[in-house]
C-alpha cells in the first residue's frame, strides 16, 4: 500500500472518530430532512425556480414537521460599460433571508441569509439578451437553493428532532 493511500485512510478514520458523518449516508441529516420541510409558495418566476430546486433536493412535504419562510431580493447591476455608456454585461445579486419554523409551534428553529450572484451578457439581439437574462435568474435561483440546503444540512444537528 502506498504512503499516500495510507494517509487518505488515516484521514478518513480521523473524520469518523471526530463525529463526522456524511449528510446523505443512512441516518444522516440529508435523509432526515427529506419530505419534512414545507416551503412557502412562490410568487415570482425566480421564486418558482427556487422552490422547485428546494423540492428537488428536499422533497415536497404537505403535512410537514417544519416550514420554511423566505424573502428573496434580487438586484441587477450593470457592469462592463463602454465609453459610449452602453452596458454590455449585467450582474444579478441575490439575497435570501430565511426562517425555518417548527410546524407545530411556529417557533423559529433556524434563520439566516444566503447570498450569491450570477451574470449575463447583453451583447447580441434583443431575443438573445432576454434569453440570457432569464437563464441567469434561473441559475441564481438554483444556486441560492443549493446554498440554503447546504446551510440547513450543516445546522440540522442543532434543531432536527
């Protein structure tokens, strides 16, 4: 057995000894969250993609142990501006404030903010620019949903019952 392989095995053994458990392993936080969080209904197309991605990752729960309330704010900023004051690229910044509530008592179990951004090009035809813009909003919604799932998995040890 090579020394690098032994080092890998030792590192994996050390992770197990310190209480590390993969999120999607049997009995892990990922499995425990599946179909247990009801997400507030979307009101905008971007929220539709956001909720769709959450339900893809966490499942859809009707009578859930937890409820997720969120406030999604998006801000479009122009950059890559030419000397003629023509914007060639836009950046969309997304800020998602969330609250995870107990389904029975409505007590706040976890809350926080995730932020991320994406961009799109405004060079080309109007149709191409609109398609790039729609795609950027959808990508940002998916990124924010994935960031939130990561946060929920990381904190679930403190509130998961």
